[in-house]
C-alpha cells in the first residue's frame, strides 16, 4: 500500500474542518475560527469567494460588486452571541435581509375588495379565501384565488359602463362565492355562475368566471378553451387576462405529473409540453410587455425553463432579474430570487454552460472536497470563452482550483495579481485574501502578514475588516507574535478574536498585562480569570498565590460566558476563586481554594490538597471547562499554550492519593469513593485523565468496602461502574 503524504495546505484545511464546533443532534450554528474551508459549512461563511461558502453567500458577494444588492449583514442576535459568534465567520442567515412579518398583499387585497363591494352595496359574509390556506412557498394553482385577484375582477365590473347595476352585483357575488373553494363538480359550478346576465360584456365576464372555475378545478382543457374564446374580446382587461391565463393553464396542465408525492421535481420529465407553454407566455409578453401580469409571466417563464430543463435560459432569467432589472421589474424580492436561484439553478448546472455569473458560483460549489460531480481542470479550462469579458474572474477560478483542489499554493500565486488596488470590492478582496492564504500555505508568513497589513486601510465593504483582523491575528499567532495582537496600537479590535487568544494560548505575562490594558472590562476580567484558573490547574501554585493577592476583594460579578468559551450558559465569575470549601457536599471538609493551593505549593502530592482541588473542580462544574478544550489544528487559538504541562484532572489526583501509603484514612477513602464515581452512572470517565479498566475500578470498590468500609463513603457506595 502506498502512503499518501499530506501537504501543509491539506493539513491546514483538513484540520479546520475537523475542528468545526457543530452541535450534535441539533440545528444550531457555532463558529469555527478559520479562513480555510474546502467543504460546505452554512454556519461559517467568509467575506471572500471560496468553495466553503454557501453558494448564496458567494452569489451575494458578486451581486454586491455589481451594485445589484447591498451586502448588509443583520445585527448579531442574542442566540448568535451566546453561540460565540463575532462578525466573521457568519451563518448564511445573517445576510438574508428578508423580513417575514405577514402578507401585506393579503391585507391590501382585502381592503381593496371591501371598498369595491361597498360601492356595489354588497356585504361580504366571510373574510376567508381558499388561497389563504397555503403556507409560504407552498405551490398550488389555488393560491391565486384570493382577495386581491377577486378585487381586480370586481374592479373591472365597476369600470365597465355597459354593464347594468344588477349584472355587476350578480357577477360580483359569483366571484365572491368562488373564493370559498377551488374545486367544484359541473353541477356545483353551474350553481355558482350567474344565469340572468344578458349584455354581451356581461356574458364575456361569465365566460371568464366559468374558465376560472375550470382552471381551479383542474379541468385544464375546458379552462384553456374558455380563456382562448376571450382573446378577441373588446373589453381590454378580459382580452389581456385571457392571453395570460391561457399560458398559466397550459403550464398547470404540463406540470401535473412533474412532482413526486413529496413535492420534489422528478428526475425524468416529458419536456415537450413546455414548448407550447413558453409560446403562450411569449405571446402574452409580446402583446403586453408592460402588462398587468408581465412580472408574473416572467416569473412563470423561469418555472417553464426549470421544468423543461433549459438550464441556460434559466440562468439568463436569474442573471437578468438580479443584475439588470430593478425592483419594479421583479416579481419577487431579491432575497427570494437568490434563494430560488440556489434551489432551482445552482444545483443543476454542473453540465451546463450558462451565464458567467452563475458559472462562477457553480464552479466554486464543484471545487468542494465532497462535490458530486467535481469540477475537473479540463472543464474549467473549457470555460475560457465564457469568461472572455471577465479574464480576471477566470484567472481567479483557476487560482482557487490550484489552491483548494490541487493543493498547490505556488500555482495559485501565479494566477493572482500582486498589486493591491486603492479600493477593494469583494472580488479584489477575494483575490488578495487568496493570495495571502497561498503565501501562508507556502510558509511565507511574513509575506502574508505584509499583505494583510497593506489591505487593512483599504477595506470599506461590510465584513472585510473583521475578516482581516481574524486573518492577521491568526498570522501573528502562528508567527510567535501573539503580543502584537494586544499591542496598544494593534488594529485587531475584534472582541471575540482577542478573547479566544487570551483563553487558549496567552501566557501569564500577557494575561497580567491585559488585566490592566484590556480594551474592555470583559477583556480585563477574562484575562484575570484565565490567569488564576491556569495558574491553579497547571500546578503553578506559587504564581497563583501571588496573582490571587491581586484579586480585588470585591471582584467582578460579570458573568464570563462566551469569553471563556461557554455556549448558552451563564459561565463563571471571578467569585469562583472565593470558594471556601463550603460547597463540599460529601462530608469531606475542605479549606478555601487559596489555602488548598498553599497546601499543594508546599507539597504538590498533598492528599488533602489534591482531594480538595478535585472538590473545587467538581462542585464548580469545571471538569469540562471550555478553557481546557483545544481548537483543532489550523483554527484560531490552536497554537502552543503559554502554560506548560498537563491540566489537573480529578481522576489523576485521586489516583495519586490512592497510591500514597502515607495518606490519612479519610483522605484515601474519599479518593477511592470519588475515583469510582468518576465512572458513574454511565461507565464513562467524567473526571479527565487517562481511563482505567473496569477491573481496576472493581479493585478500588473492594478496597473501599473492606479496608474503609466504616467510613461514610464506604457505607454509602453500593456499585462500581
């Protein structure tokens, strides 16, 4: 078997993926502090074009450069702050500016309808319509059977002078009755339609109502014939709507068998019927380019192109909608269009050659480690003509391929510009971000640092500076220049970045400095907490004694949660170090933590001291302290810790006492009791340290029950695990 040698770049990217802090079994997002990601992670996006971004993020970055959509991140929510997020990396939802606050069109449609009914002297019995029964995004032809469409119909009755008042009322009441449902058999349908209408115009409106009720009932042949009979009608609205509804009817007929029982489009579809559908929509748009239903028709043409598998035309549809149309020319808000593009186009264009914009986004998706199908270098090279007007984009995609897929950063550098422009849009920012990452992957940390610093004063777009601060902090950490992050003139002001470095890698001198020089009370209190905690848990008992003396009598009550790495928890306060042993709940008396440390300073194997340090850890829930968890290699804070040696574990402490032949009776009995309970009741070690076999726990149990059976702990313990 041949062994595969991993390049430094492979190790960096792979480690960043392994270190992703994803919740097990829930849908929450947690930040992974790395700039290298070669697989999709919707929870951790960055402000530059790369394969690990959600495709919607990459699309937004490109659209922002075209001034098609403003990149305006939402403020961090309380949940996101509790999860440990700063501005970058970010979950994809932070860029979605859509506000779902109810359906304004429903309210305006109801108001318009009620106003028209009042003019006609008609009182509405029910305020519900059949089209209201559907959830946001749920597809059904019945959705359009709503107040607003009824208001348009009745408005035309009011504006058609040749109709008599009685005909208007009959026709209006009939349309109101149709709002109650969407399926009628022939007999029921006949009972809903007015029969005492004599005028030519009135009969035309009856024809429309019959065709509409056939449409809602799924009798598409009858509906199309009915609408088509109105194509030459003298009433302008009836003529226009008939062309539109012929197209809609054909579309609904064509797509009847397009979806499976779960509402998912089938892989194999008969595309032939969609030619006639597209022809009908083209006829309507040719006759009414600015018509009442023009926006809807263009939106439905996207559906035609999607269902018929015409990926190139679908890409052109979305490209036009998002880069050339304005709000008045779109049938959906830009956020909804971006989501629709992701759902209906980007997952299906691997084998197509659509617009350069959509191809660029798709290429990045296909460069992911787990992409199926995966972009080949040959396919990428074949796209050169498509990017003829955007050669820099083509070069960038090749650089991305060299960096992420081939893992050849030197090749990526050849494709990227060296000169940094005076203004960095998202594309230029992406070019130079990738260049700096390639320099770092080539072990040119000083060159990358110089580039990060050169970019800093030039960034103006949202999220760019925050990403640069993260990048520069990671460079300083890897370069052994951690003190530069906390220098008084440091450009790195991101609170989360600074706190992670203080908690994970800072040594005692830097922590003491930040107790007085921190940029916020939280940073100062965090530095003091980390210093005291690591002094104590790393066995630096003399240093702990000195640093403990500097702890103000009325030390901070601030809850240090996410600053210490806690998620969704209240965390700790500096009052932790005022623990005086009174939380010992097992009849084993302990002195204060300061006196406990003094015992261990005199003798680091002191049985009482080790048991009571264990008690301090146990009673304050410190067994799984986030400060002790190391980030995956390649992530912020994964460098060498400034505190040497292993972190104290209760199990190791108890084992030391158990092995101590000079330990007192109560000390040894309590150590046995606690060591056994490290595995209860799950059978898994919850105390840290190296696991011991069940046979060892059995021997401990036997020793406790025999040699120390008269102690409270020997009497109370009934099991071992």
